[in-house]
C-alpha cells in the first residue's frame, strides 16, 4: 500500500463521514420541519417570512451537499481537485 492508496482511502472515508453527518442533520430536521422553522425564526436574523424560506433553503442545501458527495466527481470536472458546481 503506497501513499496514493492511503490518501484515496482517507479521502473516501472523509467523504462518507461528512455525507453521513449531513444526512443525519437533514433527517432530524425533516422529521419536524415546523420546529426547525421556529428555531430559525428564533434567531431573529431575518424577518419572519424570510426565516421560513431560509429554513427550507437550508434543508435543500444540506440535501444538495449529500447528493454531491454521493455523486462524487462528475464527468464535467477535468481535474480531481475541482468541485462539480464550480465547473
């Protein structure tokens, strides 16, 4: 096992762990969306109407992160360090 294999393994582990954490976070918030929306409103960073929209967008963002981690490097990416949504 050379350094390239170790880096590949560590990278895959980190992707899986990050995806799992985001998936758990998404799942816990989706179970009670109303409570999550109330929590976002309680921060008082945005007006009440925008807070509800921000809560939904936040959940969507978490799901998008999980999907990007599942897809991995897509075919439109040329080098291994670029992210799919930057190309």
